[in-house]
């Protein structure tokens, strides 16, 4: 969760669904085939299935996904599927109700579990579960989370705790590394095999002796910057080329300034070709590494918050 005192984006600054679809079309014309709606929590955006329908109508978009905390999924899964959404990733860090309440600031674990069930029933598959592992918080639930995923036939991906956005309490000591996770799981299951299929996917995949496959995103201790092909467009039109980037390109200004499509496409293409971002690698090299931004800095620049730029 972000800091309690954070800055909301002004509604008049948000891109309309039509503007989002227009920019997505420009990216698609430049070769982008995979799009993800994330946040923050995208399902709090009113009438989100309408945006999904606009995006899914573009035949160049071959993969349209959604990342959600799952709380509102029970009431939206079917509408999202009918609108053209392909698949869903649900963020779930714990299966314990009291711990969930402490982490999420609400008593909604059963709603999330119902949301996962509703997404599967609607055919929003393959469904994935993302779990951020933090030492002393939920690192004792690795096996429980894997077994939960295996029982549903869905992939669980463990994510190293990252020093981005609102992670103002981040310390190296709280990071459970990829190596530690594998060691712990091997003690439980025996030999774990690596599945070589990563490409530009942020997750490395592994297979248990029983055949179940899971993933680990080790971007804190084993960065994959040089293979990363992701960028992020915020709800108010800022385009960031790296999760750690402190500045971005204001596409809303260009779009609302009635810039020709060719000018917008050229700006996007030039920025992408010229990118030098190696945020996770640079953070790993720091001798003294703390949170990316303090609470005061986040209040001054809400675009540094994960709930504005997406995971």
C-alpha cells in the first residue's frame, strides 16, 4: 500500500478511454503487441470494460492482460471477458486473513479468493498469482502459496521486494533473494529444475519434481535490465521507460496539443531508440542502498509511486 498521505491525480488530468486507445494504437503501429492494464488498482476506474473493448478491437493487440488485487473481480470478471480481456494476474501476498488485513488495510481475503475463482470461471486464463516476498512478513508462506496455486492449476510468481515507489520502509535485510527462495523450496520439495524459456519475460520459471511450474522475478538481486522490453504509460499520460525512472515523456501534452499522429509516433520511437535505462542494475551497484524515494519526495512527485505508474 502507498503512504497514507499521498497525492491523488486530478481527474481532469487523466486520459480518457479514447485517448488511451489512441495512444495504444500508436504503440501497436510501432510493433507493440502486448498490453497490460495495471496500477494501483485498475478496477476502481469506472466502466473499465469499455476501455477493454476499445483496446481489444485493435487486431494488432495480440495479448491484453489485467493486473488486479482481485477484490472487485467477482463483479467484473464476466464483463471483462465479454469485452475482450484475455487474462488476469492477481496480486496476493498472503493466504492468512489477519496478515492480509495488516498488509492491505482491509479485511478482504475472501473477496480476493472469490475473485480468482470468478476469473477462472469466466475463462480469463492463463491466470497468474504474483506474491511479493518480504522477510519477516510472508516469507514463511512460500510453500502455502505454491500449493494454493497448484491446487487451482495456476502459476505463482514470487517477486523480490523492490526499492521502488512507496516502498519507504525498504531495506536490504528485508529482501528475500531468488537464491534464498529456491533454497527454501528445495528443502521442501527436493530438486528444482530451471525451465529455459525466459526471453524478455521478467520471471524465471522453475519446475518442481511433481511437475508444477512457478516463477521468480528476481529484479532486486539479479536484474534483467538488458532484456527488458517494457514501458509504462500512466493514467495521466506520462510515459516511463523504466520502473526506476524519475522522469518520463508527457504524451498527454503532445496528444492534447493536437500533434499529428506522425509526430507522436516519431517522439515515441525516438525516445525508445535512445533509451539507456538500467535502473535495477544501477541500484544493485550502490554501496549504500535505501528506498528510491522518501515520503516527502513522493508527495512532491506522485509519479514515483507504484500506484500511479504500475508494476
